[in-house]
C-alpha cells in the first residue's frame, strides 16, 4: 500500500487495532458525504476528475472530424471504469508533452495512426489511474486494496457496499505512485464494455446543435482581425507597398509586411533521420497583411492597397511544362532503384509486352474551414488559439520565431473543420504570431480567404509514372517495370515499391528531385492516393489483355508461394499476402463478384491492398473495394455503388470506422473527378470551390461497408478508402466500355 498522509483530509477514528475497522464517513444513499475537491484534479496528465464526478479525458491529437476525441476516450474510459455519459474531453498541452519526453507517445495527427499508437498507452493510463483511485480508497478506509472494485465512477467496497466517488478520491490519488505498466493487468477483450461498441460520439450534441468551437469561432476581448495576401507567384517578394488609401477606410486598418521564412517541418522527423531526406521544410511566402476591427474591413483594406510584387524566378512557370519535364525524366535511369530477376530477358522472351504512362496532377487538401489562428503576444509570452496536426512543432516554431522560452508559448488546440494533411503545416500559425508581435497586448485573429487557401497551399505532388510489362506464353506477368517521377517533396517511394504483389522479374525506379515552386504537402491517402490507382490501373490493363479476370490475377499473385524467399522480413510479407487474400475472398463472396452478370454499359472494378509505408510497418488495414458504374447513353457516368471490406484489427468504434470509410469515399471521388491544381505564369489558376469543387450530395453514391473480424492493435482507417476507391473506380470505367483512365481528373469525353 502506498504511504497515505492523514492530513490530506480528516477522518474519524483511524486504525485502532489489528482487528478494528477504520471509522467510515457517513453514507447517504450509498454515497460518501466526505467533500470532494471543488477544483478539477488532473491525474497523470491523461484524466481530470471533476467535482461533479464526471471525468475529462485529455486527447493528444487534433479533432478534424474523425472522432478521435471519442475513440481515445473509449480507450481511457474502458480501463478507468466510468459511465460513458460522464465523459468530457479536452485537448492536450504540447508543452506538457515536450516537458515530459513525449509522454503522450503520439501527438501528430497524420497517417491515421492515432488509434494504433495510442491503443496501449491510453488503456495503460486508464488502468493506472483506476488503480491509484482504488489504492486511495483503501488508504482512506484502512481496508485492503483487494476488498475494493471500481465501477461507474465509484470505488466500491465489495463486502459492505459502501462506495467513494472518484471526485473525493482524486485529491488523495495524486499522491500515490502509479503502478508500472508491466505490472498492470489490462481487461481482456471479453470484458470490454466500451471498446468495440458504437457508443455515441462525445461531441454529438455539440455537433448537432452547432456549438462546437472551431478556430474560426475564437473571440477574445479586444481582438482585431487580420486578412492576408501573399505574392501570387511562389517565391516572390514585396517590391513596393503604398498603403495611403487605408486612411480613408473604416475599421482603423493598418498594413503590415510579413517576411517569408522557415515555419518548421511538415511531418515529424524520426530520431536519427535526416530532416532534409524525410520531409521538406515548410516555408512561408512574403505577404502583406491588413489589421482592422473586422475581418471584412481588413479584406477590403487589402483591396485598397497598391502592392508591387517582385515575382522572382518562377513567374513563367507552368504545371504543363513541369509535367512534360517529369515525363522526359523517365527516359533515363532514376535515382532510386529496386530490382529483382532479369527484366530485359523476360521482355525479350515475352509473348506480349505492354506500355502505358499515367499522370497525377497537383492537388490541394482543401479543408472546409479556412486557415486561421488567433495570437496574443505580451510580456508574459504568447498565447495561440488554433488547430494543428503537428502542435508540438507549432510550439517549437513559435518559440524560435519569438525568441521566448518554450514554456512561455501556450498553444490552445481548437477543433478543426477538416485537415486532410494541410494542418500538418504551421505556416498560418507562424504568420499570426508575426502579426501579433507587431501589436503587443492586442489579440490578433488571422483568417485566410478561400482564395489564399487554394492558391498558397502545400500540394500533393505532380507525378508521372511509366509502366511496362511482359506477358509469358501462359498469359502470366513475367516482368513488371514502374518508373515514377514526382516533383521535389517528401519521400513517397512506398506508393510504388510497396505494391502488395511480387513478380518474377521487376524493376521499380523513383525520383523526387525535380524542383517545383509549389511546396510539397501531405494529403489524405498520401503516396498511395497518387500511386495505387496507377499501379492497379496498369495491372488491370495487363489482365484484360491476357483475357483474365483481374480478381483471379490478384488471387494468384497473393498466394504465399509468390513471395520470394529472399524477401526482407519474409514472414511479415507472407502474413501480409495471406491477410490480403482473405480480405479479397471475403469481398468476392460478399459482392457476388463471380456470379453477378454485368449488363452492357455497366462495369465493375475491384482492388485489394493495404497502405503500408515500409516493409514490416504493420500499421495499415487490409481492405478491398468494389465499384459498380454505368455509362449512360449520353456518355455521362453513374456510380451505382461502392463496397468496401476492411480488416482493421481491433475495432474501437464500428460507427466511427464506417463514417471514416464513407467520408474517404467522398474524398476519393472529389479527387477523381474534380481536383486539379494547374499553374500558369507562376500562378495557381484555381481560386475557390467554383473552379476547385468538392463532391456534392447528389453525386454521392450508395456505400456499403463490411468490417471483417480482426485482432491485435487497431489499424489505420481514416485514409484507407481514398486510394482503393479511386483505383476500383478507374478500372470499373474501363470494364463498362469507357476510356482507360490514365490521368486525373477523370474526363469521360
């Protein structure tokens, strides 16, 4: 038993003799009348117990709409033994995490990894806190720990039925050392009450009543608003600024110049890795800001300014010329090579060969909530109200910018209206703090216009891939060649190299060295959104040239005997093939693939894959998609249904899994039909949702989801339906007699 300090609270009698029972506070309706703390009590940084006996779960992630506040709370609450209706949530403090050597384990909201990496830490924290509360009850009462059990926000004495509330035990529990993780007995799956069940989202009421507080909703007394305009050509500078027209405008507008600069890295860099190889620096452009009493006054002030830009070296740049540069680059060997067997010999002996080139445009993540950040700079430090998918880095960036000690940078996380990778960059935070430094003691809310959001984003990279295959006399693929070039950015070679199939002879080359003035950014589905539909599109082409059903080609390639014995981490590769084949077979049965007659003008496409970044990574779900389409008489396309089956390990909340997959389908169709960023004269041509649209409600097809039984830690879900939906869709169009899609966005004419 941990040492108990009697002066923490008064209690009558004490332990008198070995046979005596400690006097117990009087119980009313089975609840102790001993006073609970009027102030919330935080335990182990993970949970706060409130005076009303509710609990607040600390969430070390950004809520982008993916329900992470619910799923992480389920993990904590399961072991903590609390009533779900009493659960509240609060976002973590990045400084707490940084001060405690990354004690939250995983705080960057990227890659759909939160459930995977926090599954054990959150449950362990819940179990530790529960144990501390039970020990506090034992120390308080004098009864042994073994005579107590925790349930429904109370610690109950098994024999007498007496109980203590968590609220009254929490002040005592904080003085008890948490048990080591390896000494805890976590609840077995058979005893779970919350994990695995579709409990209501913790933000359900707030979402349905419009009371969720997003960054754009922040209001601070005395706040002024900032509107921003950045050089329309990436890399340009301010040459001249005439702000004389502002003196005649309402709102006391003031113009401020912002210099571009290093705003941090746009993804966490693993320990020991070279940041320049792992991720590209996030750089802000030179900009002009107007600060006024309202945002509209600030925006109109921008319109009144006379700004002369030095457009720099990229003023004649175009995405079309860059696309052609990438295509020409494929004529020569590329910087990264992965090969097996003898491709040249297989090509020479082939019964048939086939070639094709695929292209993927620049794309913008385009979250619905415009970029925003509110900042207050004063002698006490700087306070930031915003959302970020990389808040720890935001704090470091601001500390570097201001020269303040990190503990004088307070980041208050807000809900985000989408993220999709764009909020992994902290450029808008960097800019807001720069402005706030010009107006000490005045809160400044920076809000980007939609035009700025689209034209000055961080973009999924322009990519060109060239394929070649050899088909032997048995109609099987004897050689596979993929040579892919992207513009400069983060390493996404896995999109081509982690294709889940092995061929007897193969050559994969990849390059990301071609300079581009458009900055690289991560986007939902990451490298797989670029590469997977290309890989499966070309494989579908080859299968049809051989007269084979693509599903049967997948079946054959996913046999464990196809995994070469010299494969790195061979056992993992075999397990991967078996899992994918099982998911494929389940999907074929579920969608009646082998027995459904497809009428003329209709088509079906199928894809099975995971989204593993590297061999042995073990984070990605295994999933399959079937897309049914019909090409109408006027050549318009109808998407009749999208069916997705997934094995995502242990499922924390089935409804959340389904919602994420359905949302991913909508995002995939947006990418496939509508998303293309083009550049002319150094300028992004798109500006708002009229020319960079998102999927409309009437365009959304029926979506069927089948969650297959899984075990082990939870695997990715949030990004998983994006790449497989695009891939199955493009193959379905070809199956229906439509064009072979080799470039996005899809054009049916």
